[in-house]
């Protein structure tokens, strides 16, 4: 394992076992010809799976080191394949590259080029050979070659700084895409979870205000106790007749706080009642359309008689409130009730505009069907064109047999029925 030093002179282990000697560079030069050839079927920027290059690295490691490469070795080797030959010639070790995880202060050799989210797990591989769904695309600035990195490797071996504006924007888009996909799969309207966050934020602020009011009330009670000791109960806590806020007032009428009544009319009853009339608020009940006086709360929507039978409830599918009777257990507003339909394929209850539920939509989009494994009777999804598949991945692996390659004499696995397969995948690609 090589060692490197950061700019703070702190020693740390190199993350890869690769030694950039002349012999290894020859392997890199050889694979670059295919990796950077636009007309090649193994052109690096178009690949979803990097197995052909990982096999070449594995053969090199077994021949020179007597062991298999790690996933981080696969990742490092694939990164090297994105550089031009002139850059590789100047390298002495892997830390010469300008990458975020090398603790380099200079700008990285890579830049964020977007993202891709695959529907099925295993449709694409990270450059470390791990199966992935959420893919970050990074572009090498020297060669414009693209490689795909999974979210786990991206967190562990970020090629660019996490504070990079393009990278932050990409992460935000991935989060929004997942949220939109989740809303669509669950049959919820677009922006449902964003509205939920705003409501929680609003509730948190309201709770904070209530706590402040409780603290003020406790403070007033303490002040009242002091006043009562001095003035023999001549002051008491009462509500203001206009704003309904509690305060310490003398035991006399009318009860009104100094904020609601200007100082010049405190002692004039006639002017006080004129002011009270202007402050009175009339609301219209949303159930019976009856007008009622609402002095304390501007947001009051139901009159007192209707409150005995009716209640305003928030729909669980959208943030809108709807009116319902207290005895009826209804969770949806009228708009959401009209949108409930059955899935085309499995008759599961979903909301418009979706025509299929989450699982049926994914199968329809990817042209999948469900069969039972002949080995374990478990259900598995396959492409409709792959009728030849009869086993799940576990049973398929258990049926594989090890045989010797006719070319390199290395062991590889095949099915008992695949007697035509005489060579390993590495030798097969080289013969092409």
C-alpha cells in the first residue's frame, strides 16, 4: 500500500493497491485505446457496466500480485482510463491527480455532468463494479470522458468538492426526482411532501408562539402576586375585551388594554364604545352562512352551533381542509374522492391521473412480467422477451458449474446446458 502526504504534512494511506510503474502504465495505454474510441462498443462514456476493464485489471493483479483487485482498485483503474495518454505518462503515483479525496486545494480534474436514476436495481454498475440505481455522472476536463459513480462511492471518494455549486444542484435534483417519483407511486399530488414540510414548519412556529405566550402568562402571574401583596387584591388578571389578551387590570369596568385604547380616550366611555364597534369583526359561517361576531380570532370559520356537529379536517392526500360531521370517519376531501380509481392491471385503489399502481406501472414501463422460479417457487420479474428464464438469480448461481477456459486455463462458471461456452469472458472479448 502506497503512502502519500497532504498539504498539511499529515501522512495517510493511499486508498488503492495500484502501483503506477511502467508495467502497469502499459496496461493503461492498452485499455485506453478501446475505452476512448467513440466507435468502440466499449466506449467508456456510453457504458453502464465496466466489467470488461475490471477483468483486464483482475488478470494483471493475479499475474503480478497473486491476488484479486478490490473494489477501490477497480474504481481507481477506471478513473485512470478517462485521462489522455500524455497525462498518464507524467504520473508518479495516484496522488498526483487533482481529486477531492486527495485533499488537493487546486480545482479538481472532474466536473459534475448531471445524474441518472434507473428504475431497476442492477441496470447499471458503478466504476467500482457495485450495482447502483442513483448515478452521478462526472466528466474528465482533459478528455471529456464521462463515468458513472454510485451515491455510496460518491460520498466516500468524491471526485469533486461537496461544496461545488454544480454538485450541490445535482444532489438537490436527485432528491426532488425521488420525491416526485414517490408521490407518483403513492398516488399523491405533485408537491405533497413540500406542502407537508411547510405545514410542519408553520406548526412549529405556532407552537413557539404559544410557548412564548405561556411564559408571558407565568410572568404576569408572578407580577400579580407581588401587586396583590401591596394593594390588597386591587389588581387581577383579566382578558382585554377587544384583543382577548390577558393582562393585569384594576378591578373595574371596562376591561381594555393600553394597546387597544389610546391614552386620550381611556376615561371617555362613549368614545371607547365607538372604538369597540369599529374593532368588532363579523364572520360568515362556512356551513350555515350565518353571520356571527368574532372579536378574538380572525381565522374563525364555524359558528358555535355548527361546531357542535361539524368539524374542519385536513385531507390526508392534499393540504386542503374540508368540512365533515364529527361522527363520520372521512379522511379525504371531495376532490380527492373523485380522483380515486382502480389500477388497470391489479385493481388496487389509486388516485388520478395515474392509471396503474407503483408496481404495475414499473412493469408496464420496463416490459416486465411475473413468473415463479422452478427452484424455490418464489415470484420474480423478467422481461417479456426473456421467456427462457426459469430460475431466480440465487437458484441460477447454484446451478452454475466451474469449467476450465480452453485459452487461458482459468476457471469460469457456466450453466450445464451451455456446453458451447469454451472460453471465459475475458478471452472472448480479446478474441473479438
